[in-house]
C-alpha cells in the first residue's frame, strides 16, 4: 500500500510536512479514525456523494470550497487561526506575561483534561446523529447533517493535533481513547452527560444543533482566550464552522414552526390532535423539546461553584466569554457573583467568590444568547398571527448537575413536591407519546427540491444553489 502523503492529504497551515514525529503519530491514528467513521459514523452513507464545504485555508474571504465528495474522502484539515506573536496573557495570575507556545509542565494535566473533554464531544455528536440520514426531510437537510458530521470529525482532528503535537505519549493514548469511547455506552460512555443522550429524530437534531452546539460555541470562545496559544488559535478557527451548525438548528426549528403555523391558520385550529392528524408538530410539543434540550445543555457548563473553574481561570487556561471586551480587572479577586440554591423550600441567591462562579458566569452568557434565538422563533409565530409563544424554562428546571440538581421545579420557576412534579412531568418534558408521534413523521424525502410535510423549505439554498439542487447523490 502506498504511503499517504499527509501534508497533501490533510490540508493544513501547521507545516505538517516538516514535523516527522507528528506525521508518525497521525499515520497511526488516521486509519483508526477511518475505521471509527466506517463503524459508527453516518449510517448507510459510504457511497453517497455529498455537496460539502471543505476548509482549505484560514483566509476569511475564501476559507472553504464546495464540491460533491464522499464523506470518508473528506479532507480533514488542520488549521490554526493566524497567531499574533506579541499576544500577552490577558487574565488571571499570569496577566501581562507572554502567551505560551509550549505546555507549561505544571499545567500539563489540566490542559490535557480540557482538550480531551472538548475533543470527546466531537465524535460523540457524530455517533448520536448517525441514524438521522435515514429519515432526512430533504436533500438540503441531509446535506446539512452530513456537513455538520464531517466538521465535527474535523474538530476531533483539531484536538488530536494538539494532543499529538504537545503531549507526547499520553497525548497519543488520549487520542486513541477518543475513538474508543461511545455515546450512550454503559461501560465506556462519552465524558459529558448531554453527549450520551440519543438524538432520535430531526426535531431533536435541530434542538441539539441550536442548544448543544451553542454550548460548543461558548466553550470554544472561552478556550480561544487561553494563554496556551495553540489551543487559542485552534479553537478560534473551529468557531468559523460552529456558526453553521447553530444556523442549521435555528433555521430548522424556525422552518418547523413556520409550517405548523401555516397549518394552524389553514385549519383555523390550535387543537393538538387535529394538527397531529394533519402531520405537523404542535407547538406544545416543540416547547417540551425546548425544555428538555435546554436543561440538559445548561448542565454542560458544570457545577455552579467550582474550584476547577477557578483554577482554569487563575492559571490562564480558560477565560470568560469575550474576556477582552470586559471592563473589569481580569483578575477577579475579591469579587463575587450570585448563584442560586434551594433553601427551606425556596430558591435563594447567594454570593460566591467570582473565580469559583465562572461556570455560572459562562452559563448565564449562554442563556442570554439562547434566549435571543427563541425570540426570533416567536417572531415567526407573531408574523403568522399566532399568539402562542415559546420560551426557555427557568434555569433551575430539570437540572442534574450542581446545587440545583434534584430540585423539583416547574418551567416557570415554582418549587414543587415530588407528587406535583410526577403529576406534571409529561406536560413539561417530551413524553413517550410525543417522541413516538415525532418519530412517526420521520421518513426520508430524497427527491431534489421536495420537503417533508412537517417542515417548510429554507429561504435560500446552500452556497446559493437552486431549490432543486441535488445536494446528495446516492450511488
Ligand atoms: Fe464541534
Ligand atoms: Fe458543532
């Protein structure tokens, strides 16, 4: 078998061709990655040619090109955002010092943990989404799913590059383990909870890409501030791709709402049974999916009070969202932040040291950003003349992590007894009947330009292609 020329095979701006040790590590890892893709990547997709965007440079004007390719032949590039050789650490105890291009020995374990935790989410989402291609509502949507899948694969490459380049033998072992854990596997699950949940249908998929990929955005933004320059530069470029993932989620849900609103107006009804009989997803079901995905995702930010979060900030490994734009001293000593806890049957705010509350700070930034998109969904309803409004639940609703885990709360923030919770949970979270109904709508639509009954067509095609473009060719 001819050796692969990795510097050609892997588009990159990291001088891959000149780093023998890195090449050797990748030569070992790359076939394992392809095995993983064949084994647990998008089901039944091996022969399909997909109209994909491939990152080819970091030039903002022309960083990608589009063409029909088989996904396993996708060129999983390695790109770092252009660095600034003068960049200084701008927060924490090392503020003002030069950024690091090598891993400082004393922070090695924490940095590796941060990179592995981020890296683990990338293949996990591909695994979670692997059956969705069998029931896509259109070729346009199928292509977007596959686009996201290959880019999550590239994000895995981005983290593996850091592990191989900067962490030697234990980095290589961690890189291998990233291909061995499996989403939802009892014995060897993915690291974070939300990445072990199933993504069984397209409503879940759009919710996942809206809410959970947005968690990715906030984590990547916090890592893009890192004093470890290769991590900052890598994550900065990943954000370029992440924007599209969130767009798929936000526009996907908007199109579902648009279609439902249209049928509500045609039938002059908001009766759930009649709307379901008409083959569209009723708004209360969409609300329950929001409640679920939102609560599972905000858990990803971790415990409200966290000494790890403080350490990561103090040592310069992980900043805050838009650290540079904040007007404070970027040291945060002696400052406090309000977090919620349940005391004597009441939710109360308490002040905790700011550095220990940085998970909560990032969660609150995330919440603001998520709410804005839900308001844009409400505008679709408003425009259709429908009074129903969607909203995110209270941040203490249905939490599994931190001080609020175990608190029983309604979506609007009322503390409940176990009995009250049990009596209402099906009204607030997707019930088995909801999930079965949504599943019953799923079925592939593969004719160019056609869409499933439950979703409106997009306003515009990918890369300005026409409405009946063949985004995926089945061979
Ligand atoms: Fe990603
Ligand atoms: Fe993503």
